[in-house]
């Protein structure tokens, strides 16, 4: 206690505090005129000492956004104002006042002000960024979201209502996995397990459930926010609906492997599936058949190509109905079809299968009031006796079919 008294008793203590305080301090009289100002006040205001002394304090201070109003200098709590700098610009300050009362009479006050210009600019910049983010989030055709480290939504943009039918309140606080297709959640888990520890950006495509129950395809770009130790503390996601693009890609991919008229696999898909089937069962016995339609040219020439197309569609349906679950039928072009029959156990069964194909094709076909009849010329190659490669089997079957047609012509 003795040392405390000694410190307070040191001469110049108040003046040292006043001169060296980092905030600006002005002493004003009872009428509000400046009697004294410290170095920080001079630095903040830009005035020299003899320029600020005897100035009215409320002429130097003003409320932000209201230049006509002058503060009365009696602040019950710190207040944000601006200080008129000597050069004309405004310096934003946080002001506090301490009245000086002697014998119950107010003699003046201390006016303390802290320069908060930089803080205010940073705060305004942050508000501008937040406003810009809100504008982008509301106007964007994407869904912007934020997730906790355990995959729970902490934010989602209002666009989720227009794009997926949910209000933000229906999504925030729930796990993202609850809105994904179950199959995609497993893929997403594998995807995350393969992510490198320092990776900051990812892109994932998956299905998201609309509120109406249907699934939409979304491509989501994820930005990971990490702490100093590298742990993910937040994930920012930008999701774009690519359902139309996905469907278009699937349609293009489908058309690349299917005949547009009959919807059967085309030559490319047949070759791909046949190679796979032969590789998977090299010890089995299989057959590859080529067939074309005797009498098809007559139908086309007599009744027109539209009737001819409908005939091909009907033949494709009949072939699809007669083959087994593991067999493959395709249209190679024109009136030419091919069938891969797998796992032949008994040759008698195989012979009956060929006859069955001939019979179903020979059955009359009724199209637009016309009763049409065609027959099939079939060429067959057996695996492995006639070849172990699809291309070899195709060539041998083609030779056999040519012989079949030639034999019919000679007859």
C-alpha cells in the first residue's frame, strides 16, 4: 500500500498519462471549448496545438450520416462519431466523455476519442462482402451451402426452394447424406477416403432428392476450409443442376450402342458384349448366328419403307422374346440380325432353338391391314470349334448364311 501511495505521489504522473495515452484526449471547459489536447488528439485531428485549443469541440465532432446535428458532448456510453480532420476528410472515432465536477459544480470534461477508421472500413468491407454474397446466393442458379466437419448443413442459399423445393429451414441442421441418393452416399464416402490431406478443392457428381421425391443430378464443387493443423473445419459447396446434361449424355451414349429403329443393341454393343461373354466362359460352348430376312426387299418395294420398318420392329420383338436371359440379339443393319447363344448344354436343344427362330419369323405379320410373310436365312458358327474370337465367328457365320441363301436359290 505504501508503494502505491509513493507512485501516485510522483510529480507529473497525470501529465505523463495525458501526453502518452494512445487515444486522443481533449480537456474542454463547461462551454465545450478545448483547453488542452494530447499528442494523440493532434495526430488524429491533424491540427497543431495552437490551432485546436479554444475551438468548440462540437464543431469538430459530428454524427455519422447527419452533418447538421452536433453532439452535446455528454455521452453516457462510448459513441461512434466522426472527427473533422484539418484536411477536410472525416476520421471515424469512438468517443467517451468524463465530466469534471468540483464541489458539486461541473467545471468541464475529458473527451476521449479512439480512431476506429480502419476498423470501420474493415467492418464495412465485411458487410459489403456479406451483402454481395447474399446477392449472389439469392440470384444464382446454383445452390451455395456450408457443411460442418461431420457433414451437417450450417447454411444453404435461398435458391434451394426454387431448385429443390425445400426451404432453408428444412435443410439447415440436417446431414447432407439425408438428401443424397443412397448409392451415391457410398460413392461419396469412397471419394472422400481417397482425398489427399492437403487437398482444398473437390468436385463430385451425384443425385439429390427433390422435395417431390424425384432425384436430380448435381455437380458440386467443394472448397475445404482448414485450421492451422490441416483439419477441415468447414466445407463450402456450390452445386449446379446438371440433370438435363446428364440425360443428354445418357441418351447420346445409348444411341451410340443401340439401333434407333428397333432399340436392339447395334453392332458395336453386340461385339463388346459378345467378347465379354466369351472371355467370361471360355470353357463353355456357344453359338453365333447371323440371319437376314428372305422376302424383305419385296415388302419394301411393294408396300414402302414405312411398312418395311414396322416389319423389322416386329421381327426384333419376336427375336427378343425367343432368346434366353443370357443370350444377346442385335441388329447389324438393314434386314440383318445376329444372336449369340451362350452355354449350350445339348446340341439337340441348340438345333431346336434354330428351328424355333425360323418358325417365329415365318409366322404371318399383320401391319396396317397387310398380311406379310418373310423367312430367315441363318448361318451359324460354334465356339470354340469354328473360332474363339468374335470376329472369326462372325466371318464363319456369314459364310454359312451365304451358303444357306445360295441353297434356297438353287432350290
